[in-house]
């Protein structure tokens, strides 16, 4: 049996399916190393220890391209239709919801927006209101005083400068009060599927843990640039939601659920922290 075939056979027999997908492509170029490791470890430590050792070494040996390929392959199959969890029916409602979601959970935002949307169905309705009228609808949201001012002034600018239509370009959106780079990128990626990566705390944390970005990416902008550079344009908007949802429900900030995570086969955090 050829060396590569030998190691394919070993991995197929010993690894669960989720690990095979990421590890098998790496076997060919590492064959000589693993031939030595296999003989030594089977003799000295036995099969289970060898499996762990091999898995960790191959995780570290993955190239950036292979890591992104494994990331896309998993989520394209498991969450092909991932999207925002904010509730909305039109661009104006989405813009309101995203502004309110800053430093606040989507769940909380979805609790208050139905009444807000009903009271202010269009930018014109909101532009003709006041902070005092908006505040009661969002008082349970974080920083309600500031956000009430943002919403009022945003609506006025949309009416006065954009003919009551939500801008379709990120640069124009960032001119609106309460709209920063992240918010603008969320809007254009969700509404228009533009390849704009929005980096929030979840995207920042998960992309670094998985090893999709390197140690030099210490700011949201740096993470955004690295993700946008390595992801195919067709997946940029979707990858934003994959990273957010994974961070929200699996890769938690304080207690990540590594034991139930399907990405451990190529996760740098799991390799360096959990199995070290």
C-alpha cells in the first residue's frame, strides 16, 4: 500500500467524519513525518494517543487556504441559508433594528421593534416626531437616550438628503447618524448581498479562534480586511452570519462548547487550548 493510502486508511478508520474532511487533504504532504510518528507512537503510546497527536499536528499544519476551505465547506452544507436574526420587513425597519442592536442583543431588539415599526412606519413619520416620542418605544434598549436621537436625526437625513430611501452604498449609509462601518456593512450585505464583511464581537472572536485571521489582526478593521481577502466574494456576506451564529450559540466568549462543536478538526483555539 502506498504511504498516502496507508495514512488515508488509518484516518478513515480512527477519525469521526467531521475530522476526516479537514485532515485528509493534509496527509499527502506530511506523509514522511507521519510514517515515523505512526511507528513510534503505536509502539510507545498506543492508538488513542496517536490519534490525538496526529489531529493536533495536522491542525497546525493546515494552510490558510485549507482552513478557509474547511470553514466554507462545513457551513455551506450545514447552514446554507443563514441570515440575520433581527426581524424586519423593509430596509427602513432593518436600519432601525441594526442601529438599536449596538451593544444590545437581537432578542431584546426584536421585543421592542414591533411597536416601534407600527408607530413609525416610514422615515417621514419618524422625521416628523421627536426624541420624546421615540424614547418610550426603546427605553428597554441599551443607551436609549442616545439611540432615540440617532433614530430621529437618521430619519431626517434620509428624508432630506436621500429622498426618503435608504441608501444602497455603505459610504452613503455611514453619513447617517448612528450608522458606523459595521452597521453599514450589515445593511448592504443583508439587503443587497454586497461582499462587505461586518465585524462585531462574535465575528472578531470566532475568526481568531478558528485561525481564519492571524495574530496581527488586533482590531475589527484588521479582521475585516483579512477575512475579505481570503474569502471568495460570493461567501463574504454569508460568512458574516456563519461566524455570528457560531459565536452566539457554540463558540461562546466565556465557556465555548468545544465538545459539541463540529469545527474542532481545524480550530486553532481547540488545538492550542483544549488538547494541549
